[in-house]
């Protein structure tokens, strides 16, 4: 795993070395917050505080994309969200129930329900993250929801760097349930290498697609894994040349004005646009990438 990531990075850097490049820039976005379910090691409040501390220590502004389920729409959940806003972060919308977009009317109602929940919270920002990154499987539904977002003054907060933090987090929690004293170091190492690898791939794809550095948006989750290792992740990203910027600076990049032509791709904006322009055989959807990642985790014994 370590050698695979290191080798890939060396290869990518060698390929890019002769190009005149701007800064490698990304913003951190956290989906499914504030997750209040019980996990090993840390309470929901401790996890929220640890993520905020890692961001604060590193002086990084981020955004949390909110659901009402999993404890979000409770006094404790609203207090956890308010702590993000008070610390200078942004609070966006991820639907109340983490719905998959199939029925437009139901999805619109769930989107508006989340909006009503977060409107009074400091940091409230009209950025929307589609659950499963799925924008709709038919033209009517996709364009209908694009219209709903525009009318509500929202923008689609696309992802350009997908990660598998949620899957690594799931494996880590399963291990800790079986053995509360399990060694966390292999998970940390795997996680950091995996994210650096995904970031490098997205950067290389952006350069192929646009000929320039794109201000990237990294998909992470409000989870135990990040409560434990977010500080390490930020240090590793910076050590690999990444500059971390706030969400609004990143989403001002013109790449985010481009609306994919395809339906329900469920993957990063860069992969979708690259596939549409014939630079990739097809966008690797989340399900397909998930099988690869799961196999890699099993191979690593995690
Ligand atoms: Zn989500």
C-alpha cells in the first residue's frame, strides 16, 4: 500500500514536472454531519470537537454538509453544527434524510426541510451536496432539481476528489468493536496514503482536462476516522504540496460552473467531464470504485 501510493505519486510528479503549474489547491468538505451515532473510542461530542480542533489548529476553513438524521436535528446536533459556524466554518445542506434522488417532489421537500433546519445556524451557506453524488436518473428529475436549487439560491457543491474515508472508517469501527485495543496505526497509514493517491489522481485528471490547476473539492465525512486522523491528514496534504483554502474560494473556480450532461453518474465532477470529452472510457462510478477499494483494504488486512 505504501509503496503503491509512493510509486504512483513519483510517476505523476514525473509526468507533471515539465509543465508550468499554479498552486495545488483544495478545500475540505465533510458530508453526513453532525453524525451523532455511538462509536468506539469517542463520544459524538468528542468526535465533533476533535474534527474542529484539527481544523482550528491547522487554521483551515471547511464546510460540513448536514443531515437531520443520525442526531443532526436534536438540540445536541444543532449545538454541534453551531460550533462549526462559531469556529468560522460553513454549514451546507445534504438533505434532511440523506435521500437518493429518484422522486423529485419528495427530494425537494427533504432538501427544504434541511434548509429550514440550518437557516438559523451560524455559517449557514447555500451550498448543496447531493447524497451519493447522484443528480438524478432522468432528464426531468435532474433538470427539475437544478431549477429547485437555483430558485432557492443554492449551488451544487461538486466533489472533485472522492475519498474512501467512510469505508476505512467502517472497517476501523468493526475492528474496534471486536478488539477495543486494536492497533490504529495501520488504518492511519492506509488512510493517509489512500487520500494522497486520490488527490494526485484528481490533480492529474484536472491538468489533462483543463491544462491548469483546478481548485479541488475533497469529499470527507464527519466520522471517527477523521476525529482521530484529520490533523495527520492535513499535515500530509501540505507536505505533498497542497495548499488548503476555504470552500467559497475553491467553489469560485470556473470548473464548478460546468453542469455535467450525463445522468446519475455518482462520481467526481472531473471524472464526469473527462468521460464526456472522451478522455476517460467512462466515469468510474462510486459503486465500481467501492469494489476496488474494498479489495485493497482486505488485501491490506484491514
Ligand atoms: Zn452523504
